[in-house]
C-alpha cells in the first residue's frame, strides 16, 4: 500500500469508517466443502437463518446494489466472496471496471470452478485468490467439482494468489507443505501462495481442527519453508503471530478494520468474516495475523502501530456516534 493510501485509511478510521469491506455477493456455491464457515449454521449469528436462506441478487440489481454499498462505505480494499463469486461472473464483468474507476483494490476469492476471464489479468488493482486445500488427492476429496484438473484448466492465462487453508487432515503429513509449495512454485498461474490455518467456532469439534501440538509444528514448518520458497508470501512476523492470535475480536485489528456484508447486501457478518462465535485463540486467518504483525510494529520507543490504531479507532467510534445523533433545531 502507498503512503497516501495509508494516510487515507487512517483519516477514514478517525471519521469512524473501516478501510476494508467484504461482500458475500451470492449465497450460491456449487461446492460443499467440509468445514466451510460461510454455510455454517452460526455464520449469520442467528440460529434461525443461514446463508442459503437469505435472499440474494442477480443481474443489474446485484451490480447496482454492490455499487451502492461500496459508495456508502467508501473502502480502500474490497473483498468479493460468497458462496462463490464466480457464480455471478457476468455481473463481475460489469462491476470490475466500475470498481477500478473508483480506485478500489479488489480481491475475488473463488474455488475457480469455472474459467477465469483472461482479460482480468489486465486489471492492475484486482487480486484473484484461489482456495486450494492441499495437494490433489486431499483437495479433490474436499472440493469436487473444483478438482485440480479443472482448476489448472480454468486458470490458464491467469495470475492468481493460491490460498491454502491448512486443516487437521493435512497438517501433520510429513513434507506435505513443502510438496505443496514445490508444486505451485513450478506453475506459471501462481504468483504467490498464502497459508491460513483452519479456524473453528468456539466449542466446535472435527477433523479440520489442529491440535495445539500440530499447530506449533505447522508454524515451525512455515518458518523453515519461508526462506526456501519465495512464493510463500508471508512475512516472518506474520507467521509468528499464529503462536499468539488476538485474544478477542475487540483486540483484532482485522475485525476492527473490515466490515462484512452478506448476500442480502444488508446483514452484517460479525465479529469478523467467520461470523458466529469464532475461537480467536485458535484463529488461523492470514489477514488477521498480518495486521496483528503490523500492530506490533514499534513506531517510536514502545509506541506500537496497534496502539495508535486502537486510539484512532476509539476516536472514530466517538465521531460516528456523534454524527448519528439526531440534530436539534436551534
Ligand atoms: S467453495 Fe468456499 S463458499 Fe463454497 S462451500 Fe467451499 S469453502 Fe464454502
Ligand atoms: S479474525 Fe480471528 S482473531 Fe480476528 S476476530 Fe476473527 S477469529 Fe478472532
């Protein structure tokens, strides 16, 4: 991010705005991945309603609805997620140039179950993130019909960030992460690799969840691999944050700087993109760890960037409340 954009983001925070916006642009997805948080019963924070039950939009109504949300929140960074956003690829064709004109950095997170339009590679502010859950045997078992064979075909001519969520099923397999990095280093479609760890809801159980011992071993392995595979685009300090994630959403800079809206373009997902009651003590979100690392950066003496952010955020919250008060006629 440029200095001017950092200052712009900071000014927005002081006005009570969040610099990052995430929109679940559709409730539809052709996949049924085990452990998917978007379709978890707790995602919308209301046991009565799930993402599949929300009304979503298509066509011009979706394009205009998203632009209205964007113009209201004026983010610097926008994530388009789902469901799978490529279900609405026709609408994306109309939206992406509009968002580019507004100077917004856009990230599309997809399973790449359908072909990526080649001309998207010409959009300088677009980051295409493709979710790939390990090497072919484990990925294909979880993510059919978006199998490796199909993804590699659909990515022809594209340049994507490969995002792997490390689950309990692959975390303790010997040399697995190194084999994954070696495979994607050799692929021209991959410009970088990000790795997250599976994040459960509080009290959840299941094979996706990493034990504390396995989690510690994965962190050590990522630290070892980082200098060997430059495609792994994760700073050392970001990986080290996995050892000590934010204690709560109130201490999570990512949660505090990102507003997430669901497929009806109204419902806010809280406290972060996972929704429900996520277990921060087991958080494995790369974005949360990256911003936590920035927050721990010392700006002067013992003054950290995170301390400056928290004070700015409190000022912004006060400003927002003040502006929301009804004005009395004098
Ligand atoms: S592709 Fe994404 S949204 Fe669809 S089921 Fe899998 S994890 Fe969930
Ligand atoms: S991103 Fe992680 S640390 Fe932040 S609120 Fe969500 S679960 Fe907690």
